[in-house]
C-alpha cells in the first residue's frame, strides 16, 4: 500500500508515544483516523493535534483486553467510514520483575494488553480489511521480541508471541492472496511514557523507584516517537515483513543473528555488574 491518502487507519494506544505520532504521520499523508486508548484525555489531545490536517477523526475509549469491546469498535469504525484499510495494534504496557517474585496477576496483565490486545485487534479488523481487497495489519512487538532480557520475562513472552503470531499471519495472507498483508514492528528504545506508566516489582530482593527506572530508560531511549512513526510507515509502504525501529534495534538484531545464544551471556554479565550488590 504505497498510497495512504483517503485510506482509513485504526490505531490503538493512540493517546501518546508511538500511537500519537502514527496518528499525526497518517493524517499528514491524508489518511482518515479511528483512534482508541483507555486514556481519554490523552486521546483528545491526539485528536486535537491532527485537527488541522483535514482528516476525518473518530476517537473511542477502548480497553484492548476486552475482546467484545474491540470487535464492537472495529464494526463501528467500518460502519462510519465505510471501510478500514489499516490497523495498527500499538497499545502496550511494561513490567519490571523477576520470575520468582512476579505475581500471576502482573503476568496476566502484560499478556492481556501486549499479546491478547494485538490478537483482538487483528481478528476484529481483519474481515473489514479483506473486504477492501487491500489492507495492512501492523502489529507492534519490540526488540524484546527478538532478544530476552533479565527482569523482562513477561514483556518478552508477550512480544515474542506477537512476533510469532504476526509472522504466521503474514504467511497465511500471502498463501490466501487476499490483498491484505501484515508487518511486525520491533522498536528499540523510544522516548515514550511506557516506563512512567509501568509496574515495578521486586528484582533481586529490591524494588526500583520510578525515578530510577525512568532515568535508566532515558539514557537508553534514543529514538523519538516521530522518527519511529516515519520508519513504520515507510516499512508499511514497502510491504516489509519486519520493521526494526532505531539504530539500537538494528544493532541488537545483528548481535542476535551473529550469536543467537551468546548474547545471553553478555546480558548476564551486564546485569551482574549493575545490580545493587554488584561490583559496579
């Protein structure tokens, strides 16, 4: 889908970060928008930010964990706009916890939003995309869907699952020849509020403060949401199977390809050195 003008795109997690930047970039391309999030105030700010673009914009409070709500939203969008051409399953949450201390409730929360939210959005919108004879499913995984990281087991599990789900979907769509395609997106460190809104749990007998987590994230996050959105849309236009967002994502992907299991030793060494009782 090289031309986005007059297409209709749905975006989850559109109240901030990559979701807001995608909405702005799509509107600049002449795309009409259906935006959702649980943060209604942030969603209103996103809608206001594209109000001068000429794009038709619909906003809805939708919790992507709620299967019936996502399906109802997809049907309502298709009814209002007459079609849907793209779905960006972007909504996501973060959790920092080690496996031993992590509660089942926290694990389920991450999986429900980061994986099941993607599944719900994909299955709800796919029939509408197929009816257009052209369409694109864009599912946001993470570079943590390529490598595993200590304290991120729940997030890793969800993002690896998104990767496998979307790659299999892409293959099925290619075989069916429906005109619909699918892309998996793997952002590296993006300057968003995901850590500010994350859950922090015990790691090695200690719970990090919100300030510590945000300071560490700010040191690592090098790519702006706007840069991420441009990279994602360029990948969609090229019909890429996988989009790596940020230099860090490309480097990490290269390391994983070079040493598929050896990277784990590197991370273990790093975490030993940086933990509170470590040597550095």
